[in-house]
């Protein structure tokens, strides 16, 4: 059975989407991802690099290292919530709507990780 490219609802073989709304949202998504893809890649690269670098620095300079790591987590997480661009593989496997939701949840988890890192610093300081 074929599924709607956006919401994964079962549809007839001749359609691509189950309704106009799904088609509209898909077009909107790809327009947005095209417009912001460069910003997304740059922020993504810096933050994914910043988390381990920050954690590494934390062993010499805890305050600086933790700040870099926590800031990287917060920025990356916030961006994943605002600009949830899942990978092609995720979209193919889960269809767009679910893949976007998963990206947002992952963004929330990354922010949670940032909070955890800051919390650890406070625990270590005591
Ligand atoms: Zn649909």
C-alpha cells in the first residue's frame, strides 16, 4: 500500500498525498529547508564540534569548557526545534510529519543534555 508523503496515511497508488493540506505542508517544508539549509549546516557543524571540545576543555578550565558545551547544546537544540530538518533517510522511513516531530524531540533532548552538563558543573564545584 502506498502512503502519503507527509502524514503516512494509506492512499491509492495514483496519489502522492492524502489531502491538499499535506501537499501544502510538504511544499512549505521543502521551501523552508532550502532557504535555511546553509544556516542549518553551519550552526549544526559548529555545535556538534563545540560539545566535545567544551567537554574536553572542561578538564582544564571547567567554567569555560562547560559554558562552551552547554551553549552548543542549547543553540543546537533550539535550532532543531525551530528548524526541524530531518535527514533524507528519516524522511523516507517515517514520512515527513513524523520525521519533523522526531527532530524536534531530539532537539529537546539536546537542550536537556545542556542542562545536565551545567548541573554536573554545579555538583562538581561543591
Ligand atoms: Zn496526508
